[in-house]
């Protein structure tokens, strides 16, 4: 393995951009050993280590089948289309690889044809989108709807032309032989290496738990990149949820089926309308603005219980109407099964006295979702690992808290894994400056938005030819600063929510000196190199909101067990989140810039030292003028 990571190796001479690094070699050797011995390995590889190649090289050289799971679909595509082909051509040209996404990413021919048959029921926008999809469907090879460039990511038509696990007809589908999901899975079954994402992996793992999972084939090794996301994602899939959007989609599908085929089944149309009305009425028991909250506590209100009972009654009636027409149409039979599942989940989510779970809700302007999330996935996930004869490798730039992995390993139930903490090869002392400005208000005090605005405007004056990220922990503070900043700067201002994340990043990079204001989704998985990003400003330490229902439940659970919830839950999560945000700044050996954290608690609270010890070894200053001078020098060079 060492020979492949030498300056004169075939990788160095044939793979463009490949540069050997000591930490990368160390990680590759550890991965190769874990694959051979089929054991658990946890690696924190800081930015610049080259962790992608460090696990890809041993995987390509190993025997057997492997699954690589990434944090997002964007990373999944980058790995499959950019990193893998270069290495595979040199190391393992005969190995077969496959990219597998969740079914919602693939065109469903049956549902597209259904939607086209009922196109008269749709608005003009939807009709034109359907025409575009039909035209694209005649050209596509893999059915990946993400390649329909003329549609936005949240286009209204997409739910009508893709399937879910609930509404898929399986082998009963008239288009089963041409199904893109089936073709993608078949290719994955036959491949030596399959690239998936965490959501897909855990969706399959949850299905396997009840005996239906065939999505990801049995493998000899699994590698999780961006593994810090796993505990929260696993919790989602080991829990239960029901959303108004899911039930509404079912009701609308049955109404279209009535219009197009079952014209004598008037009662089906009426039952669907009643259900839709009860769902709209239930949304009104929550506040108008999007929110998250404790469902167990919220449900104590009599008005909420009454509205929930009406939904249950209408869902039960809808279920009975579907039952009365079973056998008349495959889509109706499928609708009956889905309705039964929704009814069961709804009833389950009304029983909030059960322990070991967090019961919570979240709303959008028109929709709501009720959740039941397990407080710990350690038993289930850890048991899954122990029962398998596989190598399990977990890696990310942010897994440890002050070089301690116990927070991560205990959450997932890993028992005595090998751990490795690899530093970045970047020269942070020369490339970056960490500034903790003096005399700022406390994060909760009035005047904080004005103080942040003053810092941003001073930075922009000094950073004329470079870009700036301003990262927030709340949408409220983001909007406050965005409104004020728009009135005092003529620099390109990009605000999260104004368009898609991809569009914002493309504009930011193209402009070269833009200002991007974002919340959690911009704290990680964003790679902007060079002068396009010279300064990252963080408004405050990213502690989870005390109102977060899952956090509340975990804190309560710690208290019952006599454990310090702040030290065991809140602090480690915040440290890892800050490391992610800070990691946006230096992405290359030639990058330079300033990280400004506007939170006095870093120096005034005892736990501030834990945050600072976990950050890269940058030069530090309490004087904002030092940061301004650093940026001016870079601007003039």
C-alpha cells in the first residue's frame, strides 16, 4: 500500500491532481488492514488529508463486494463520476461499479402515464412540466430525474412521475420490465462496488429489519464517508413518521383514479375530499409559521386531540371505502395497503406515553409531520454490525471531540473499534487566522444583529476581491442581518432560501467576491476553493435549540440516568458542528483566509477551550483589526 502512495508511484504519475501525503498513506494502510481482518475502523481525517483516495485505493484492490455510502446525493455523484473513474482505470479496470439512488430519483413510467391520462385535471404549469418529462423520457437511459435540466429540484410534477415504497406496484406494475428502479438495483446486485447515500442505506436497513429489504446487496465491506451524520439519519429510519403530504398524495391519486377509470365509485371521491379537509383542519391547530415542537406535550390540548380524532375517523372511512372496491384496479389495491399503514402509524403516534422515544412534530406553511424517534440507535445498529461478518469503516473530517471518539462510537453502539485521528497537511498557522472579536454582546442580547452587521461590513471593505460566508445558527438572525446588509452594501448578496443551494453556490463561485448568508445546510458539504471564499463569519456557537424536541428527550433521558446531559449530548454535538463550519474556509494548500466567530463564550466559559482545541491550529487574535489587516494583505497580493 505504501508504494502506491509514493511520489513516483503509478497513481502519482497517471492520476491528475494526485499528491502523496503521509496522513493519507496512514489512513489507506488502516483501511486495508480493516478490510482484511473484517473489523470496525473509525477515522477522523481533517480537510486536505485526501481521505477519498485513502479508502478508494484499498477498496479497489480488495476482493469481494463493497458499499460506499456518502452524506448527500451531490457527494455520491462526485465520487462516482469524478473520483472513482480515475482510480479504477489505473488500479482495477475490470471491477464493475454502480451508482444507486433512492427510488424517488428515478422516473416511474406507470405513474407518468397515469398523470398524462389525467392531465386535464392539472394546472397549466403542471401540464407543461408533464410534456417536458414525456419528451425527456424518450431520450433517457437511466431514468434519473435529476438530469432533467429544465425542471427545478422541487418541481411540482416530480411526485407525480416518481414512486415511493408505498405506492410502487412491484411485479404487478404493467411497466415492471422497463422499470428504471429495477434496472438500477439489478446493476447494483451485479457490481463489485456500489455507491449509495446514507438515507438509502438506512432505508434499506430498516426494511431488512421487517423482512423486505433487497435494496442493497450483501457485501464484504461498508465504508461511510461523512459518517458524523449517521446517528441522526439512523434515528429517522428506526423511528416512525406520518406526514400530511403523504396522505394527501394518496387521496389525490384515488381521486384521479375515480376520474380516469372508476367513474361509478363516487363514494371514493367523497371520502378522499373528507380526508383532505380533515388534514387541512388539523394543520390549523399549529401556529401559522413553520415550526418544530414536542408532540407529547402539544397533544395534551383538547382541541388538538379532537382534530386528531377527526383525521383518524376520516382515514378509517377512506380505508373502508377502498376495501369495498378491492380487486377492481391494481392502484386501488395498493392504495388500500398504504391507507392501512398510514392509519396504523397515525394511531401509534397518538399513544405518546411510551418511553424510549421522542415524539415531535414539524410544520411547513401548508403541511405537518408527526414523528416518533428512538432516543438511541446503539442497540439496533450495534447489533446489526456484530451480527455481520463484514468490515465497517467510518470516516469524516469531524468525528472526535478533542481527539476523543466516544461520543460518536457510543451513539452507534460500536464496540472497541480501531480509531485513528489524522491531522490536516495544511499550514494553518500561515494560511489562516482565527479571530474572536472583543466587546461583542452575548448571543442572546439585543444588539447582536447590529454587531454582526458591523463586522460583516468591515470585512467586506477589506475583502474587496474575495468572497465571504456568513453562517448562522437560526433563520431569524439570518433574515435580520440580510435585511440590514442589503441596505448598506452593493456587493452581490446571496441569501439561503432565495433559490436552490446549488444555484447559490454556483453564483457565489462565479462572482468571486460575493457574500453568502446561510444556515445549517451551508455548514458542511460545501467546497469553495481559492479567493472565491476568503472569510467565514459564524454568528454563534452551534448549540442545538433547547426547544428541539429530540434534544429535550435526550436531555431528559440523561437526567433520569444521572448523566451530565450538557457534557454528553449538547457540547459534543456543538463542537462537531463548529468544526464543520470552520472547515469551509481552507480547502486547498494554496487557500488563505480568516475565520471570525462572534461568540464571547469561546473565551468566557470553561467549555470554550474544548471548542478551541478541536479547531485547526490557526493563529488567533481578539482584535478584529488583525483580521481586517490579514484580508487587506491578501486583497493586495
